[in-house]
C-alpha cells in the first residue's frame, strides 16, 4: 500500500497548506483518511475528486471534516460535466448524529457508520479502531493489507492502549500537536516525547509525526521524539509518499 500526505496541520492549515488528510492506496483502490480544510484543493495534485473510492473520518472536528461538503459539491458538479461519480461511501462514527448525517448528500455521498468494536473491510483494507483520549469521540485506525499495517492515531493524548494497538506497525502516523516542553493532555493531544515513547514501546518500524503545530521550529519535534524512539522518524510533509510493501 502507499500513503500520501495531503494535509498535516493541526487545528487549522498554515498559509497555503491543509489540515488532516491522507490518501491510502492499494491495487487501484483509493481511500481518503480524514478531509480537513484545504484537502480537496491539495488532493487534486495527486488524484481527482471523482477518482476516490471511499473516505473514512476519525472524528468531527473541523480540521478533519471541513472539506467534506466541498468534496460533495465537487462530485456533484463533475457529474453534471459527464464524469462518472458513483455514490461515494463516507465512513464515520455515529456518536454525533448531527455531524454524521452530513456525510450523506443526495446520491453523491452516503454516510456509513462504522462499529468501533469490530473490524471492517474497506476495499482491500482491513480496518480496526481504538477510541482515543480527545474532547469528542475520536478513533485511531489500523489499516492492514498483505501482512503490512499502518496505524493512524488521529487526535489523542497518550494512552497505554495505543501501545498494543500499534504493535509492530510498519508505519505509525502519529499526531504531535505539541512540543516536548508542553503538556498536550488537557487538549487531548500528544507532544513529541509522547509520540516517540509510543513508537518505541510499540516497536514500530517508522514514525511519521503529523497534526503539527503552526509555530516553533518543527525540526525540534524530531529531535525531541528521537530521545524516546531509536527508529526512523520523519515529519509529515505535503505530498510525501510512503510505500509499505506487502508480503510476496
């Protein structure tokens, strides 16, 4: 499978950027993980709106769903222009019924509730969930295919259950909204030390820091995380592509 970073800012996009949005592909299937502010514009550098096969949403804060309505209207207009745009499944939890209902729009998109207590299949991916520590219901996700795994923490403060959930992941796409000298727990976020500690305890192969702050020196996040994790650490970057090769 291949992961492409579309947006990586936390809270709001920095100038000319995008907040949370990640494109996961395998054997021609294209899944968008979260759809924050600026994601639709940026995504068109990689694929077009009509080429998406599914979307999955971790929670309903604006920096993770702001462009859902924009995506819906894009596919509506593209349909008028003769593009093939079948109803797009948008997976989300149903613990905020008001926001969940917005995932369905005419025949353009269809909101589908996932059961966080169960695994599910989306295209070639097996997806499992873990409730995070965040001010609103939010779910970390593990995507598995051909013996390889990607774990996306979504938004969360550090919690012990994430260790087993992330165990031996090929890639840990981990939120890092605070620097090491800051306490993110009251806001439901991790700092760089938390992210590095999680990666080390879970024995992941690669740590990618995302949901980044708009201030400070971002390279400090890597230096701080590296005091806890001895493996590969990268900052999420726009259009960064990570190949996670399956078993032969």
